[in-house]
C-alpha cells in the first residue's frame, strides 16, 4: 500500500475544519466509517488477534513525527489494518475477564455529538447547556446514593454556588478528590492557621499536634487509594490495610483493634485518622463491606467516611440491591465509575459528596478562567479542561432507564450464578466466596488433587496438633503446585485466545495464610449466554487437563514424599 | 412532544449492545445522527444561544433518575432541542475568546472508532495495538521537545520497561504528574528512608532537614500549579510567584533575588526548591519565559525544571518557532495539551520526561490490574482507566502533518498580527504586549481618553516629583474608569452574542501598579478571516462607544476635578 502524497495548502486544511455551511465530506466519511465499524463488529476471530507484542513493536516503530500529510482515507485504512485489527475485543461475549465490557451502540453516536459540540465543562463561556446537564446528572446520582429530601434536590439541582460532586476522568481521580476533601476537613483553617491546603501537609500536622495521619481501607482496597496517599503527601505507608473475612469484607473486629491501638498512642505518636474507606464492590471479588458498621466507626473516631463504589455503585439503580449497600446514604462521599456498570465507554468517574458544602474546601478560582463569583464548574474540580462526557451517562439513564438496568443486572447475576454452578458441578474447579456483584474468583484444580485437598483440610481441622501441622504442610505444597498450574493455564488461555478471563492472587480464602492464584470472571456482558459459559468452562477444563500432565510428576512426588515420610516416621517409631 | 413509552425487555436491551453479527440499527442511527450533526453545523445564530441561565435551570430541573426507558430517537430529539441548540458554538470563526476552538471533522470519526473499540489503556489485556500507538505517539512528542539521539528513540519507542511520558485527561493532571515526580526526586529514598512517596511529605522534610519546600513560577503561572501544590501537600502558599516583565515573561532578576533570599536562610528556615516551572505560552497572553535562563538557574539551585507548555508546546512542530523555546530540550519535563494547538477535541494532556527513568519514581503495581513485571502502561500513570484518546492526536499528526500545522499556525499568526494592527489603527483600542503565540490582550478606550492617558504618561515620566505624582493619580483614576467600561463592554458583547472574546486582568502592563482589565482574543480558528476580524472590531467599537456615553459624566468629572485642583493650586500659589 502506497499512501497518496498530499500537498497541503490552507484551503485544503480549512475544509477539514467543521464549517457551518457545507460539511459534505463529513457526511461522506461518516458513512464510510460507519461501514468500517459495521464490518469490524462482524469479524469473529480471536479476542486479542494473534499478533505478538514484539511484532506490534515493529509496526509502531516510527521515532519521529511524519513530515508529509496523508489523506484521511489512507490514515483510516492504516487504522483499520494496524489498530482495529489488533485491538482487544473487549465487547466479545467470550471476554469475561475485566470490568471493560460491551457498550450499547448509541454510545458511539453520543461520542460524535460530544466531539462535534466540543464543550469545555470548566467554564460557562465554553459550556452552556452542558453545564446544566452535568449538574442535573450529578443530582440524580446524588439522590440515588444519599436520598436526601425533595427540598434539598429542588434547591440544589441547579445551584451554581455549590457542587454536589464532580465528573472525573476516572475512579482514581474520584477517590483522590474525596481524599483531598477529607485531608482538608481533617486539618481545616482555624485561628491563624489557613488550612492544610494553603499551609501544606507538614504544617497541618504540626498545627493540630499530630505525628502521623492515616487512611484506612481493607486489604481489598483498590490501588488508587495508595496512589492518592502518595499524591496527597500522606505517604503510602500510612494507608493501613485491614484484613478481610472469607467474604472479602473488611474485618470489623480487626479494624476496631487497629483504631484502639491508634487511640492509645502516646502524645509523641498521636495519629489522625483522615479517612476510613469502605468498598462497595471490591475489584477482585465484587464484595461489599459492611458499610453501616463502617459509618458508625468513622463517626466514633471522627474520621471522614468515603466509599469506593466505583464498581458497584450503579447497582443502586435497582431497588433490590439497596440492602447490600445499607449505610451508604450516610457516607461523606461516594465514587462511582460510569464506564463500569453504567455501561458507558472509557472513561468517566463520578464522585459525590453528601454535604453540598464539602467541595468548598477545595474551591479555587483564577482571573481568566473561573472568576470567584462565576457559575463555572471548574471552581470545584481537580481537573481543568474537561469534555462533556456526562452526556453519555445522562442519556443512558434515559434510554436504558432503571427498568433496563434492572434487566441487565438480572442477566449479570444469572450469568454469575450459572457460571458458579457449572464450575462447582464440574469437579475440576473450585470457586471462592459468594459473588455479590457479578465477579467470580475460582481456579482450575483436577478432581483428584481437589479431593486430596479436602481430605487434608479435614485432618487439619479435626486432628492432633502434629497431624494438623503435617496436613497444613501438605495443603501448602499442593496449593503452591495448583498456583503454578493456574498461572500456566491462564497463559495458555491467552495463547488459545478464543475466551478471556483475568487472573489475580487472593489471601482471603479458606487456605489462608496460603495465597491462592485465582481466575477471575466479570460477568456483565448481556450477550454472554449460558451456552457461551459452558463453552468457556469446557475450553478451560480441556487445556487445564493438558497442562496438568506436566504437573503430574511433581504432584506424585508430593504424594510419594508423604508416603515416604510416613514410612520413615513409622520406621522411627518402631 | 410526548415520548413513546418503552416497555423494556432483555431482548430489546441485548440489541442495544454492539453485536458482532448484525448491528443494522447502528448504521441506521449513525446515518440519522450524521444528518443531525450536519444540520447543526449549518445553523447560524448566536454564539451562546439567547436562552438565559435561569431558563436553562428550568429545563434541566429533574431531581431524580427517570424511571421509564425512552426510545433512542426520542432522546436524540431531546438532545438536539435542549442541548445542541443551547451549546456554545466554540467552533464559530467569530468565537475568538478561548483556547477551545474549531476542530477538524475527522476528529468526530476518530471518536467513533475510540468508543467502538473501547480499549482501556491501563493494561495490555484491555488495550493491545492501542498501547503501542500511545508509546509511539509519546516518542514522537518526546523527540519533538527533547531531541535526544536516534539511538535513544530506537531503544525506547516501544520499550515497555520505561515510560517517556503519560497521556493525561488534561494539562492540570499533566502538570500535577510532573510535580509529583519533582517532589519525589527532591526527597528520594535514601538509607533507611523510603522516599516521600512511602513516608509522606512531613517525614520527607524532616529526614532531609528542611523546614519548607517551595515551587516557583511566574505571576502568569496557570492556576493548576497552585492546585497541584494543594494536592501534593506542599501548600498553596509555598508556590512562590515571581513578577513578570512587560512581555509577561518571568523577571529573571527577581527570580535570582528570591533564590538568593532562600539560600541565605538560617538552618531553622531551610527551604528546598522542589521545582522551578517555566511557561511556554502563558494562558493570558501567550508569551514564553526565557526557558534557557531558567534551565541554568534550576541546575544552579538543584531544582527540578518543569515547563508548562500546555498552550504553546505544539508550536515546536514548526521549525521557525523553535528559537522561542530555546532551552526546552534541557527541561526535566514538559506538558502539552492536545486539545489546544493540536486541534484535538476536549480533552487530552501529554506530559513528557527527558529522562526515561523519571516515571519510575511513581511506578506502582497491583495484583489484579498491573502486575509488577507486566508491560501495562498503568504502572506509570496517575490516572487508572483511560481511553484510547491519543488516537486522535496520532492520526492528526499524520493527516495534518507538520506541513499542515505550519500552515495553520501561519494563519493564526497572521490573524493575530492583523487584529493587533487594526486595533492599533482604530484609535479607540489599546493593545498590550507583543503577542508570540496567537493571543492578544487589548482593551477598548475611546480616543479622547486614550490621548489624555498618553499625555499623563509623558508627564509622569518626565516631570518633577509632584507633577509626576499628580499624573500617576490621574492615570489610576482613568484606568479605573476604563476597567469598568471594559467589564461592561464584555457583558454587553455577551448579550449581543454575535462574537466572543474573553476577559481577564493584567498587572503587567505599562500602567503597573494599576491592574488593567483586558479583553483577550485567541486567534487560532483557521476559518477566522480578516473580514471577520474587521467585523468583530466594528461591533466592539460600536457597542463600546454606546456604553461610553454612560461613563462620560464620570470621565468629565475627573477632568473637571483636575482643572479645579489646578485652579485651587494656582490660587494658593498667588
């Protein structure tokens, strides 16, 4: 393929820009591109395309900006051949590995509108109706979560003096914004002290007489909490990680212990709890903390209470899920991702504050963009220039509606339950924990090994100390082996490339303190049918059993060694 | 308009999702939407639409999420009537008020591709070719700025062990990322100390024996620098603002004074300069600091050197602009916004680090998303989930090419020079400073008042102390009056709504210490012709002179008072 050389001139360039009068080219290329996209969706093929990463490195190896302009048509062809063809088919119903899933096609049309309008939400002069859409949308989500009074929302839905929350680029910035507010509320202006924001974190600790400040979250906390602690100057080691129970929920007793320990510290170790972070939908397992208990505890220790509901928050759209979230309405702030369970495209976060006054803690202004008395939304955001991304979520709530989301989540729940059931029945898999929000952690473990493991677990629980110790060693060895098996299986599945699940490590299973490598399925694609789940299981089982052959000798050795050890022991005892 | 009620069912919903086999609806609605957009571009009308903000409040006043699903068609009509119609026409050639301008129409098509692929750049498992495109694009920009060797780029263009930079949601996050790296490099791990990142900002200061840490930038510094200082725990009052000269460039002597002052501090006031920030294209005036001198100074005081080139950085695409940026290639990091002079849609920032190792200071990992030894780009970014936004800038550099950008910037420069020339010739305007990068600050000032001002300025400069003092008072009074006039004019122009410029306040004019309200034109729309600029001037002059009538009495009073004061003085002297 030789691209046509383009001799650029200003008249040609002017025609590329959107013109109010005759954008014929726009319609023409629009139709062409719709056809390309249409074609793309019709392609089957692997999830990731078979090209290797080193091969891709060679395709994208230009080290300098190209000098000569190319025709749009030629660049579109290049995009099709080099990029679209080698993209990950995250929308495939066989792709059940990450929170990135299929999106409704109308989202693509909404993206066109957003780009064509090109509003900048930072300022009313660059975003008129879109500012109002964003405020309305934030009020909707705020009400969904915090359920304040009719009067509260009537007063604040379009109240430009306050902000109920922010639209952010993603959940990480959402969590960071919440913790920024938390830090300022922990060390606010007082007397001559201008607040942490103005004076800095070191002066804030000093003024308030603390040696240390911490943020507390469970071991399932998203890595963005640590990132935020780094950014905010709090320090990653001051994120205290609390163990979780078998259901991956924060261990309330362990939390209380930690807090008691903090409170009992000497004056030269005085520690401020800036925030306790609850999780409503852990990234790894989809479970929800006891949000109610966390709220009470946060109040008791005078800590800010943030809930990371980036994954699960949207489930509140369906009334029957509300009980899982009991207490969320009394949190100080909650973050939710639109590109997860609202089925929006990458990427958009939402962070909401129960008190309409909280974002005033980080309110700022400048002469040229956001004057102090303006109505500009940029006064309240961490980010500056922002697109009109919220149109997608706003429109989705209208088009899909609560009723539609109810059906989608119903399907997701059925998929999750069905997958768990067939895995449990298969004999060669083991599932972990009770899935609450469409995420299932499990692993491949051949039947024989699984039965041995069950046996040793029984011995470990009900036998003498010595026998129990021996069983525990066996459990450790076999888990170590099965961990290796699942890592290898996961890699082989990537090679096979007809299906996709992800992989992680959990310390919170019944085998604690053994860390368990698990496969992780996120079952939210409405096109993932039971038939497809059957297929996925079959493929994993087939490939898993093949790989297991390589592990058999090591497995036999463990068994033999046990037998031998028993013999030696028996001999000794003679 | 009564929307059709939709009875949702799962089959209907499934059809909304992108299906690999038959997305007929997608093509159908795509064509419809292209027509709607086409129609939108053909509409003339005002810049902002005439609807008032309170009226908009009443349109978007729903306080709860709608229950019943609506047809896509009905929601699109709603979007057209309520949103598109009341959006700001930032692409209009008469809109020369902000950095948000027209974009080439192919951007809209690229947005469709990005949404359809829905890649998440955080991880290779959710972004295959797109990860490689992003790295290639970052290498291009890195080379454009830092001009390192062929070998450097060949080795690093697709080196997944390092990162040359980040794509961010906007320039604010770009600047923040740079300052995060700067903070860590100021207080890195050493001996038993794990680094600021792990231990926190307070412990970092203590370990390194500092009482204070500061970031230095000129008075023209973007407000995101202060925001970053807040976020990073440094504190806003520790952003030291250095005055600028008449050309809005940092006053190098004043900077040296400040640094001398910092160095001479006693041990109990010991201050670390975390970073010096140069500006390559100030937001208000488009001027560029003496980047070369700043580099030398930064090295002398062992400070990190970041350049905020969010506005101007893209000008490096055109060789003739490089001299303005002399020294940028030796900065530690540079941020550039794609939604500004790369003519991409809202919003995308880029931050680049000269050393390929610098982003390792903030490298992080997690089990489930970005494993330590992975090739995932999320290891190096402040944000988490990110869209494939860089496709737009990557494709634009191919389609427009350096040659095309040269023509676009040539047109922008001609527009700026032409506008300055007609304003200067008109007699009723005053322009400020020499525009370097397509931004012009000016104000409306009727000829008579302007001439009086010139007269007083001469007296102030060349007369006795007393006469000079009197002249300065007059200058202050008249500037105060003209400030009021320009604020009123700006509001009236918003009402007129056929053209748009923005407004800000400058302290850096020849009238210092008087602060001057200025109108601000950003002249980058390739469709803004000389004829349109003539029109804009005429409208501003016409409305300005009308408003001036209301100011005349106050103006006369100033003149009379002067005459009276002269008389009284003369009488006294007799």
